[in-house]
C-alpha cells in the first residue's frame, strides 16, 4: 500500500501545482491553456514524426546513423523546450552530455 499512497500523494501534488498555475482554467479548450501548454507540444509531436517517425528511425538505426538520430532528436527538443542541454526544468529530458561528443557506435552511447 505504501506505493499506492506515494503515487496518490504525488498525483495530488501535481493537481495542486497545476491549479496554482492555471487557476482561471474553465475547460481544457481554454485559449490560454491551449496556447501555453498544448500547441507547442503538438507541434513538437508533429516535428518528431517528420524527423524521426518509425520508418525513418528504423532506417537510420539500420544504417547505424546514430549521430543523425541524435541531431534530429535535438532539433525537436530545441524547437519545443522539451529537451534541455544544461539546467533541467520539470518535464524535460537531458541531452546536454551527448552534445559534447559525437557517437560512432552503440557502445559509445552507453558511457
């Protein structure tokens, strides 16, 4: 039960933080919410699909084009703010360490 309680506490905290930022939100279709929280994420999903969709990613992986995969992931991250290179923000994923060197094989990416 401890895990369930922990998750419930975290969920309650997320709701509390969300409401503190979006206290005037009346529906998920609220224009301000769509502009600040939804539209740029949808654009990032679209860009990701264009640059690293399933077939493209599979092809790049088959050709061992690891640097190209990372470059494309960085392009998506740079355009959306969902990836970061240095100081993290909540909800982001760190790619900064990968930026400092090129990757020539899967083994080198595990360092």
